[in-house]
C-alpha cells in the first residue's frame, strides 16, 4: 500500500476554514439588501399619520354637541366612518361613554395590515 | 490491489465541489431587488414635509379657539389662499432659491342630503399639473368644516339641510418637480 502523503494538512485545513468564512460573509451581504428593503417598506407603509389624524378627529368629535338644529356629533362620526373606509381603506369603530367623572373613548382602527386599538380617558 | 494514494486530494476535491455547488445554489436562489436609487427615502421625507405642512395649517393661531387656516380655506373654497400658504411652508428653505415641490389638493366629503355617497372636489393646485412621470406621495389631514357659511355645491346657504359641522378629508398629492 502506497504511503499516504500527509504533509501540509494544516494548510489544507486553513484553506477550508477561510473559504467557509468567506462563504458566510457572502450570505450576510446577500441578506442585507433584503433586510434594508423590507425595513424601509415597513416604515413607509405603516399608516402613522392616518392613525394620528383619525384619532384626533374622533376625540374632537366626542366633545361636539348633538341635537338642536344640527346633529353635529352624529354627522361627524358618521362621516369619519365613511371617509376612512372609502379614502383610507380602513375600518374604524369607536364608542364613547361617560360616568360623570370621566369620559372614555374606545378607538379601533384596522386597515387590513395594521390594527390599532386605544382606550382614551378624559380628564 | 487498490491504489489508495492521494486520498487527501480526493477528499479535498469533493469538499471544494460541495462549496462551489452551495455557492451556485445561493447565488441562483437569492432575491434580486432592483431599486432605482432608493426612492423610498426621498418619498418618506416628502411625506413628512407634507404632513407637517398640513398639520401647521390646521393649527389655530396661538392655540386660541378661532378657526384654523385650513378650516377657513376649506369652508370658503379658497384655492389661492391654500396655494400661497402651503407652498410657503413646503418650498421655503435656506439659501437663495426656493424648493420646487408641486401639489394637488383635493377635498373629500360626504354628500348631502342623504349622507351615503362621497364626493371629491379639487381644492387647489400648484402651477404644474401632475404628469405621468412624476412620482407623487399622498398626505391627508382631517378638518372639521362648519358648513353654515360658504361651502360646497350641494350646501347652498345658511341653515340648509347640510349645515352644522362636518368631517372632511383634505388629501394632498406632493411631488418634486
């Protein structure tokens, strides 16, 4: 049997280690593009301003007077439902109640991707 | 007798071929994304500028209980007033020349007297129309309009069926010229 030449095994081993580490670095580089893209998309698709806007006007509507010549509160709240659904592509549901001391507002917002729920209390 | 010399070379060859195969697999299998110069970054900035501008316009002076400028523009359908105020905010910058942001603003509201259909009308727009090549972002602001004064086509006067306060949505398309 021919004698196996086992010289320079360390060099071969180092070659393997270096090539594998290069390989993993390549994977990291490869994934970084995807990660950057998805993060940026998630940030720009999150309806931050939509939620803020609809939240503000819901709370404003709670303090409007109802009845009399115009049903301000009923009208505005009805219009919030309709306009968020048709122009914002989002479903909103909100109720308000008062127990003499506090006014409570429950706000629910859902555009199919992002859901937002809030319990708001005043004062 | 089987010649068993150079077994190390054989093993090395197999390992190398595995690495090459794996590399080829990852390269072929990886997602390629072609984005023209990171457009989303400038879009996000434009969006922030626009919604800040609308926010400022919808803030009453010194926090008093008067109508906000945006409320007044919407109620009186004041196209030139909105144009001046809005462009002033978004196009002002340090340096000599102003920025070149263009816009088109729509008002969406629920139509009287049944309050079941919505209608969109143009509130105001800048000097340039939106062309197909322009990449616009959309920003919105809610306004409570008191339609007892002057107003939308279907609310002809004081004390009509659609009087009182109403929620309207101001939508602005913004793009850089």
